[in-house]
C-alpha cells in the first residue's frame, strides 16, 4: 500500500472492527496519520480509547449523523467506513430512526467528506444485503452437529459453496441490510458524479478480540465470554438444536484484504466483494459450544428456544470466489484460531469484561 500524504479517517473507529483496523494500520505504517471518529454509543467501545491513544491514534468524539462532526483541518485521503448500527434485530418492534440515520444518512455524510477531500473510501457493507427468503428456501438436512444444504440446485448466485455477489438482493433482508444496501447505491452515484474511488466489502460475521459480544451481534464473542464466565446461553430458533451455521473471519484477515485493495485501485474501484470465512471457516452454534468447552475447560447450561427470530437464516456461507480470484485473498485464521484469540483476550481483560457483563 502506498503511503497517504493526508490522514486515514476510520469512522466507527472505537468499535470492534474500526479499532482493530486502525491499530493494525498504525502498527504497519507508524508514520501514517490516523484519525478515528466514534460516538461511543455502544457499550464497551470506551475501553478501546486507551489503546488507540497509546498507539498515537487521534480520537475524535463525534457522530456521523452530524455533518459538523466530520469537519477536519487535516486533509483526509482515505476513509474506512466502519460505522453502523449492526444489529439485525434493530427496528423490529420499535422505531428504526437511529438505524436509518446512522446507516444511511451517516454514510452520505461520510461520502461528502470523500467528495470534499477527494478521498478514497473502503465501505464495509454486510452479507445482510441479500434477501433471506430465497436462502431459507434452499432445502437443508440435519447432520450430527450442523444443518447442511441438501441440494446442488438453488437460486441464482447460490451454490453449496455459499452466497455469491449475484444472489438476489430484492426481498426482505432486515432494516440493517436494507440501509447498508442503499448506502452501496449512493456510493456508486458518488463514484459516477464526483469521481470518488470506492470499494464495497460485503462482510459476513467478523469475530475476534475487542468484540464485546451482545445477544444481537457478536455471537462468537458472546459464546466465548459466556463459557469463560460460566453464564447461561440459549439456542434460539430452528428447533433449538443450535445447528444453524455461519461462517466467520478475523479482523486481521480483513486488514490483509484491504491492504491488497488499496495497493491496486484498478481492481478495487467500483468493486463489490463478498468477504467471509466460507465453508472452511464456519461453525454451527453447537460446534461453537463444543470448541468453547475445549478451549476454556468449562461446560455451561445452554437453554433451548425453538422459535425463529425475525430475519434469521438456517445457514449462511460466503462464496469468496470473486475476492479470491481478484486479489488472491483467503482467510488465514481457522475457526479454532479465532476462538482461541478471543479466549486469550478475555483472559487478559477479565476484570473489565466481567464488569461490562453486569451493566
């Protein structure tokens, strides 16, 4: 990656993904000016401020919903758009106002920064842009520890390897997914109208240290912390078996991809890429329980609720063929590596996390 003369701005930079990317960029390119902006709304993000400061990263307490918070004296050359209300359940049974203002209006405000500064943008989107009904219509069978797709034929963009970029985007997907997809469309207009260079990474589940797992997001961190602190868990949906499946990948692997993309904008600009662990780095909740038991040595009570939650999916796997072929990228960390990294982090920060869990 070339050195940017101006600053790299990381929005949502005190959150799980943003802080990890900011820290890795600073470690890899110590002379590069890096600014992180965050509203600190999500509990736990305040614990990242110390390590960001120690690394020489400037923190700005601001909100992407407020354009005035995005006014910087420093020249911005690259924006990593990591800010979001990431909960798939956000808006169900209540107002979606905060989610829409953050995930759509906030993105537009960030793109205005790019237009004014002539900055590049890496937009972190989500696998949730894809409609869930077509995916849930693919037949599954119940294996010993996970649900498995039981056909070779399915909708466009689907194969037993997972979901590709041409999978249907029309249909219900959650308000979270809808706002991120709208943001992708707006980014494309900024490319066409203003010459903003941008790449979209539709990320699956990202998991690793500094993820303060909550019930509605950060499931793998939630699972590890529950085992470490011996708290109860619950399998929700799909009969309460815990056999629903997700792939996952580590923020260090995401950094490696972004570094490859920034090194070759001819390939990256205008691109949309599905990014995830794929079949090789995937787990069911039941398998996650088994791995957490092995790593922590603790066995906990796991309750069962057979009723599905809104917008849930039996299986989601990422087909990473496009990003592999374009950039030669594949995730390096296995599922066990990711959970082990989580365990080591929880053990190191046991007191803070135990306190956070009681709040």
